[in-house]
C-alpha cells in the first residue's frame, strides 16, 4: 500500500504539494472568487491538462510536440458535437429548412446529418470518442514518425504543421464543422442546463477532480519502470535501443497518453465555456501550452499546473490593463523564465523547499486549514 501511495503521490513532498493544490482548487478559489472569475479559472484548469501531458511527453520523454492544441481541440469538438445535436432537436429547429440538424448545416444547404456525426447522439459513446479520437490521431502520427526515427526539431515542426492543416480543414468544411465560428449555442447535456450558476460550479469541481486524476495517472507512469525508461530515452536514446528495447513503441505510447489527457481537457473546456472553435486547434494555442509547461517547470506535474494558472491570470490581467502590450509582456515572461529559471517555478520551489524545509512546515498546517475551509465552503453553498 505504501509503495502504491508513493507511486501515486511522489513521496511526502509530492503528497504535500498535491494536497496544497487540491486545497486551492477545491476550497480556496471557490471561496475567494466570484462566479465569473471562477469560470475563468475553470477554463485555465482545462489548459492544465495539456501542460501535464507535456510534462510526460516533453519534460520526461524529451519529445517536444508543438501540436498538442489539435488533441485539445479534437476532444472539445467531440463534446461540442454531442451538445449541438441535443440543442438541434426537431422542435428547437422547426424554422429551419431541414429541422433536426445543426443550424450551420442548414445554412450550408445540407439536408441530412453526416454519417460521422451519428455516434455523437449518444453520451456514453461521445465520452469514449473524447478519449479515442485524439489517441487514434496521435497513434497514426506517432507510428508514422517514430518508426522512422523522426524526432527532435523535425518532429516538433511536423506536429506544428499537422495542427495548422487540421485547423484549415475545420475552417474549410464549414457545413460539417461550423467553420471559423466553430460550434456554438450549446445549452444542455441530457436535459441539464449547463449555463446555470449551479451547473457552472458543478462543472468546475468535476474539471478540477479530473485534473487531479490525470496528475495521479501521470505520477504513476513516471514512477514506474516505464517512467525510468522514458528518462533514459530522453538522455541516452541509442543506449536504450542497444539494450534491446523498442524505443519507438515507448514514444508512441507516451504520445498517445499525452493526446488522451489533452482531449479530456478540450472536452471540459467545451462544457465550461459553452463553445469550441478552430482557434483552439492551430499553432498559437499549441505554442502557448508549451509556454505554460515551461513556466511551471517541464519536469514537474504540479509546477505545470501552477504555470498554467499563473500565465493565464497574467494574460487576463495584462490584456485588461494593457490590451496592446500583453503579447509582448507574455513573451518577455517566457524569455525571462527560460534565461534565468530554466526549471521554472518548480525549480525555484525545490531550491528553497530543501533549504527551509517548506514541505515539512507546510504539512503541519494543511490538515488543520482543510477542516476550517471545508466548514466555510459548506456554509457558502448551503
């Protein structure tokens, strides 16, 4: 049991770090933020799924993907397709030329639902496809690239190009995908209105819970024998290959896991925000997601989450205060972190945590504060 706990939590320091993060996500932020700001935080948390996947893929595997946005977008589109079909029932769309199909299909003179939309009439099948579709694309890309020993900067450029191609394809097929506007006007899930205040709170907590679950899965992978091989491949790939291991299969596997996590984040984004568009599939969001992981620390799962939250809160603040300068400020932040703090926020924490025994001091107060905070949050939502 202790061995399993260490694998999932990463020892005492990892357990304390995860407990503090959970406390912030489930207690402190819901208590301190109004619904609008909490909704923004929920959106930022969906990006953290991709940052966590990049810790696996880039930080520990040495595989830099500049196309994780496409997996995020595919997961989001899968969920959006289900929600759009539910919002496009014959009664709600009776004014259309062809009732019972999404409005953008009717505008583009489609008279029946395309075959690839049919599976998204079922929520269980949609949830499966949220995981399968990004994973399948990652497998195809990974098999084509890694079996031919394509890696490094070439792999990064190829993933970037595929993300661009996919976004152009989505925009071009307006009648099937909603085009540049994306899939909008999403209202209910199995009759449950996802736009209400109570629904937004519930979705936020589900979102945070899934993120913690993905972090535990990632921690288990990294502390297993596979995780050690992943690090070995990053540092001495040829040595691992000469030891008899099929390096390409390991790379394909971790690339698929990273895509699956990104797809979950995309699906939760659609539920949290209420739409999905090709602007989340292309190059720019993919590069931003790499920045999130770099700022937090590409070797730290918890650091990647904090990096995501910090950069996005900073972006919101900068864009509200300096709308014309926020891109430069964000770029300057990334350059400063890479130059002066190459291990990101996690590297700074590790340095001072060991010096001042922060983990040991913090653990004494986490349980005490959790009880008080749980009582406060219970009173708030009564």
